[in-house]
C-alpha cells in the first residue's frame, strides 16, 4: 500500500492532512446517513432504502478529479460522491428518503424518485440553460440496471463534438471539449447488454468516458461467479485494452476500493488521459463491500457466509482508511473518535430537520381542515360519523397528505343531499388542496417553458408557380440541408445515415457537405444510437438520432421509455433533452419492415411527442417545429412515401407543421373518417369511391398522436356527421382505441353519435410478406368502403341497401 497521495509533494503536510481529514468526514457522514436511513425505513418513516455504504472511499478519490463541466451518469450507490462535490447535504439525503415533494428541499427529484437517485439542475427557472461549464453536473439517475449507460455515451460524445466541430456556440456547454463523462455501475450489472453495447461504442468513437465499476462480488444475492465470465469484468475486457500500435481502445485500471492513496493516483491518471486525449477508460474498483446488503428489502446475512461477512468487516473501505490514517500519523485514534462522534450528531440533527420540513406543511393542512370538518358536522344529520373521522385525523401525529385528504373526501360523502355554507367551504378546500398536491406529483411531464412545441405556430408550405414535383425524399433532403446550414448545433447519426445518405436517400450528399461528425454512420446498435442523442441533447446540442425502421425502435424502447420520456418529469423540470428520433415505418414488405407498433409506443412514451406525418413535406415541417422547441419528439416517416411525388416548397426553412393539430383533408357530411400516416392515402381513395354511391365522408389526418387534437376539432366534425370511424394499421385495441378514448371521452363526441363508433384495424398478427400479405393483413380501400357502407346501411337501409 502506498503511504502518500500524488499531491503530497505539492502542498504542506498540514494542508495534506486537512484534505484527508475532510475526505474522512465526508465518508463518515455518508456512512452514518446510510445507517440511519435504514432505520428510518424499518421504522416506517420512509418506504424504501438503497444506499451507498461500502463505496465511500473510491468515490472520494473520484470527486477530487471531477471538474466543473464534467457529467456523471451513475446508479444508486453514489451518495458519497454527490456529497463530496457539494451537490447533496444531509438534509437533502433524508428529504429524498422521505419523498419530500418540493424541489427546494429535495432537489434531486422533488420526491418523484426513491432515495439514491441523484441529479443536478441544468435549467434556469424559465427553462433556459444554465452555464454547465461552471458547475459539476449529474444527469438524472434511473433505476433499471445499466440503463444509465447509453446516455453516458452521448454525454461523452458531446465533448468530442464541441472540440472538433467548428461554428458551434459552446459557451454554456463546453470548454474545448475538455469535459469527461463519468459512469458508474455495479459489477453484476455489467452483465446487461446495454453495458456491452455502450463499452463497444465508446471504444469505436474514442470519447472521453471514464467507467467506474464498483465490484463487491454480488448482484443482490447472486455471486459474481453466476454473473461474469472469470468472475472479473476487467479480465473479460482485456481485448479492449489499447496497445502501443493501436490507440483505438480503452485504458483499463484495477484498484482496490479500500486503498485510498492508490485510488487517488488511479483517478488522477484516468482523468488526465480521458480529458486530454479523449481515450475511454475503465476503472475496475475491486474488493468493495456492502455492509447493509443490497437494500432495506432484505438481509445479506441470508446469502453471505460468515467468512465473507468477516472479510467485509475487516476490508470495509472506511475502516481501512481509518487504519491508514492512524498508521501514517495523519490522525490519532482520539481525534478520529471525536470526529465520528460529532458527525453522528450532525446526521441525527439533519435527519430531524428534514423530517420536520417534510411534515410541517401537512400538519398545517391538518390544522386547517379540522375546524372546517367541525363546522360541517354541526348541522349535518351525519354529525357523529363526520366527527369520528375528524377525531381519527386529529389523533394522527404524523399525517401524510393522503391521510388528510382521505378524511376530507370521506366526510363529504356524509353531506350528500345537504346544502350549507360549511359544505361549500369543505368542497372548496378539498378542490384547492387536491389541485395543489396533484401539481406536485404530475407536473413537468412535458416542458412547461415558453419553448413548448405546442406554442409554435403553423407556417404552411408555399410554392412557386412552376414548383416542380420531386420524390418525397428530396423534400426531406433539401430541408435537412437547410437545417444543417442554419443550425450549427444540429447533427444526425444512425445506421447507413452518413456515407450513402440513409437507405432512402433523405440525406443524400450531406455527409460530404457537413462532415462525418455532423452526418455520421453508426454501428448496428439502436439503444446506444438513442443514448448518443439523449446525452448530447442534455449538453445543449440538437441531435437527430435515426433508427432505421420503426420495427427496430424496440431495441431502443427501454431507453426512450425509462430515460428520455421521464427526464423532465423525474427532475421536476430541472433537466431536459430535446432529442429528435427519426424513423420510418408502416406499409412496406414483411413482418419486420412494415411496423405500426403505435399502441405500444403511445403507452410507453408519454413525455415524448409522437408525430405521424402522411408525407415528407409534413415530416420536414415537424423537424423544423421540434428544433424551435425544447422537447423530445419521435417522427415516423411513411416508409412507402419516399418515391411518391410532392411539390417542392419554396419556404423550407420557415415551414412549420403544428404539433397537436389535426387537418381536414376532405370535408363531408355523412361520416367522419380519422387516420394517420400511410393509411391516409388509402382512406382518401376509399372516400372518392364512396362518393360514387352517395356517401360523402369527411377525412381527417391526426398528424400528431402525442399530443392529440389540442383544439378538439374532431368532435366538431362528428357533431356535423354524427358518425365516426377510426382506420388504423396498428393491431386491434392499439392506437385506434387511444383515438376513440380521446374523441369519445375527452371530447365528449358520444353525445353527437347516431351510430356506434367503430374502428377498422390491421389483423392481430404481424403483416405477412408481399403485396398480398399486406392486403390481407392491413386495411385496404375495399375494407374501408365496405365498413363505411355497412355503417350507413344500418342507419338508412332504404337508401343504402345491403351490400352483401
């Protein structure tokens, strides 16, 4: 074991000693928070605890080289690190444990995430960016193991982009690309595919990413021998190690997690290499312990041998650091005991203060409602029951918001049929408290800044008198050209995106014009393509991540759903990632090139705009709209539309397709037909054929599924036609059911209906291959004609006699 840190020769012994003692104080503080946090869960004050005990010392070494502008993308064991960089106090630690719902008291997530999930604030109150180069940054954690890895790749790649692409305004985001993206993961979670995909991609891209693997030999109760080949992740990754002749690889370090001076030396080497040369580094921190087991859900004594438990007690990193300090005459036993005693008191006081802050607003509401209930009970025939509920609430010494509101709402039931000022006061109190509380738990799913996409007004395409008709892909290509020429912060990447200009030539020639960093090819790795975009968007770039086909977005769906879609929500609006995901789907050929998985996406991607343009002009307008806003969006281009002719607009740069606004393509009086994307062309054809038998259908293009018809225009159409049919190439109960719910329930269109609202969808199976497979798998013009005719026959059999 080394006896000195690399900085000892540069400062006086007293300063050196003082730094070490400060580190030890942080380590002890973090450990005491973990120990007391577990007790708070077991006594019922908190719901669940997952702590960073046993990982304190390596995180102290890491914090020493973590600079302003750097980003962390970690997991739920990093509390010591957050304390060491000044981003987490004792009170905030416990506020998170208690799920305190104010961002001022619980800055990690305003109580929306369980404890151990950390973040810093990237945004000002108005939604604009802070200067991220002047603070230490942590991207918001998620619970799914290895889910933080794809984002980490993008956070690191942003530094490469800022260093190597000219013309960008990097002021708030980078200083010459010197920032490192630091990742953390438990050794067991390195078994996840997202870890391997990210490690490979970072090695290919050569980005400044340092990966910390905290290795305590277990994944919950499962030993490393069941997790990792050779029980050693750095041994397995030896093939990634760069050598003298080939720099396109990793530097890999191994270090024991209890060896304070060795850790400091290792982290200094890793930081210098990644920061200067943009070489990725993996630090395998071994021989760590987990003193309280995985979480408060169980005890590690159930699955660890007594021999292992004894070893963990002896090799506890805090214990080892303490021994090293005493043996090196840095501190005496008595001095350390005094420090530890003082910190225990600080942690208890911080816990108490956090609990009082957590409970005092609720107790205030408790005291507000008690006299209201008293008054409401006096003149009620159910006085006894209301007063009993009031007593139960008054006797509750530690009420939750739920407890207070439950009593108030149940009391209101006993006033059914009665009218009095006291009842009115109770109703008003319930409504106000419900609204205030709901806001604390449901805000910020989407941006609440002035940059919301729904505020961006439509600019319709305009045309010259002699505007030529071109393939739809040319509209896209020329629009992307306008985007990249006028917005230096934009870039696009994906499989076959660069050199050949995407598989449908929507980016033809643009890599040659804008370079291979802004129009880039990637490997076949959808999850990390999405992660690249997510991380770069969190650092001020405006990336467009291309997933070649909608069918293959399923590879990236976990990251889109768990990370991108929830980012603004889980940080209470303090972080954002305005990433655009580009893909193409719907009718073509075969099971995996004709996807319409809209129902699944609608369920899983709340927080992301889902846009379904019917042609490339509409798609181009959506790209422009999203780039003016600050929210993520998924644009699904019609796969069979790239070679269809469209007029080339003369205002590509100004053109904006509105989000959340439907478009009526054909007016009619007999029935409202609603669809989106490629299917609309078939609906329009069927509508023409229906005119031949006297049925005048109104055809509406949804355009945007999330958000949906913000102006509630569809109900206006149904109010005119009194009949409603949704045509959708998704499976039964997919997007069609979503549209029905929106129109019938949210817009109350049911009051206008003279016929049963219906849907016409694809079959339940995936679409079969070939033209006939498409015809028998998804709605055809004949299907639509017959479905509409049947609805009209039912309402007027004399005018429309049976077709069959």
